[in-house]
């Protein structure tokens, strides 16, 4: 009861009434347009914006949220979740795809409002807990309210709640602790492998070759590409909507297309190949 009262009071304060884009970098404003929440497949729901992907995994024991988005957008996140018939306060576990401002700035607020346990890789946990300090590419350009991390996840760790199991695959590069999450869902008579892809882009202006702050960055990316190529994938999802063609697939799903348009193993393979080609070109341009 106390948590519910606190949630209502906090969301009714200046956070909800102030600027809807407070703390959002100007370059990312276009990523925060409304997008209708919907069920992707099984117990996986899209609750993000037009470009910043947030995923709710609903279980009878509470819910798992992958990424929190911007702090100023948390009230809208709550509305999207509750419009689907779920309770925001039932979020029990908060995960991260990677520790960049557009994916984890809201972590501290979501944790405070829901009591969710925050889990992250060792490298990204340090950035999340420091409020953005120490990020290899952006340095201290972006910041957020520091968020305690309740548990460190290692490669291969299994996160379980209410009969759902997610597996952590550490795929560093975009951040030192970027994490690819995988799970399975039932779709009719089929069991489908789901991949939540973090990112393989090179941050703008980032130095890949002979970077004294992250000397192993090139090897990290290459190892991660090897992991992504090995992962079985039926349903391809990602930290940004443009990675996996969210808008077109959501439209087709709403029109009743079957099989589910988010079943896209070919698109997954093509996306990984494209990201790898762009990464290799970036490395060559810096030699």
C-alpha cells in the first residue's frame, strides 16, 4: 500500500507536470514520439517510443522490464504499461541492454517507484550506478540520477521470474557491458527463440583504433559479432526500433498478418551482417 501511495504522489509531482523532454538530449528528441504499446508474442510487450525500445515481459509473479528510457518519460511508460492491463508497480526486475542515457536514465526512478531489483553486467553496472561517468565513448557528456545495481549478471547468467527465463550474453563494444538477452516464447504450437539485441553501432566520433581508454574495443566488437552469429533467433527485437523494423512489423501485426511478422530470422542475420560491415569500414577508416 505504501509503495502504491508513493508511486501516485511521485508521478503527480513536478516530474509529471514539468517538461516532457527535460533531460533528453536535443539529438534524441525525435526518438521520443508516442507509439502504441502492443503484444509482440507470447508474454512479451512493446512499451517503448517510436525509436527507443522498452520491453515488458509479463509473468504471474510480476514483470521484467528491459530498459527504462529517459527519466522524464517514466510517467508515459507507466501509462503505456497500465493501458495493457498491467500494474506498473508489479515490475520486479529491471534489466539493461546497455548503459547509455536513452536506455537507463530512468532506471533510478523506476527502481524507486516500483522496488524492482536492478540487474546489470559488471562493466555497465559501474556506469549505471555512477550516473553516467566512465562511459568509454561519450565520457561524461551525459548524466542521470545514479541508480544502485542490486545484482551483477555474468555471461550465461539466467534470470528467472514466474516461469520465464532470460539468458544474459555479454556482447561488449557499443558499451563495455552491453548485454544481449535471449528467451523463448510459445506462439500457437511453436516455441520461438527471441533475441533482444543491444546495439553494434559505433558511437559518433568514437575512436576504435589505438584507443587508450578502451584498448580492447575492436576485439570486443568482433567477439560480439561472433556471439550474435551463433545465437538462434526466430523473433528479432532490439534496443532501437529501427534495428528490427518495428513500425512496419507492428502495422502488419495489427492488420492480422500471420505468421507473426516479428518472426524474422532472415532479417536478424541481415542486420548483424550489415552492422558488422559498417563496423569493419569504421575500423579501416581509422587505420
